[in-house]
C-alpha cells in the first residue's frame, strides 16, 4: 500500500472552507426538541375554537343552501307564468 500524499489547498478553497466552518457553528436542535416544536405548531385547538370552526362551516353551508333555494323558487315562478 502506498502512502497518501497530502497537497496544500489553493487559496480559493480556503475561503470556501472558512465559510463552511462558519455555517457549522450554527446551533442545532436535538431530534426531541425539533419534534416538540413541530407538535406545538400542530397543537390541538381548544373546544371553543373547534366549535367556532364547525359553526362557521355550517353557516357557509346554510348560505349556500339558501341561495340555491332562492334560485329554485325563482325558476319555479318563471315556469308557472309561462
């Protein structure tokens, strides 16, 4: 087996490695902390908020059905007058 020969790096690559070293100094989260942050972001809604969301959906459905009923009644009126 032949010995490994090391050669000096050019100056341009030194600047690159210095930038990488600076990036490596950023704080890292443990897996446990990262999962906790993700779970907190998806935290369950309070019961009141869940009810508010359901009421909002039902209100939108009522408005849609009301508009549909008005269109049908108008169509039936036009059909009777012909």
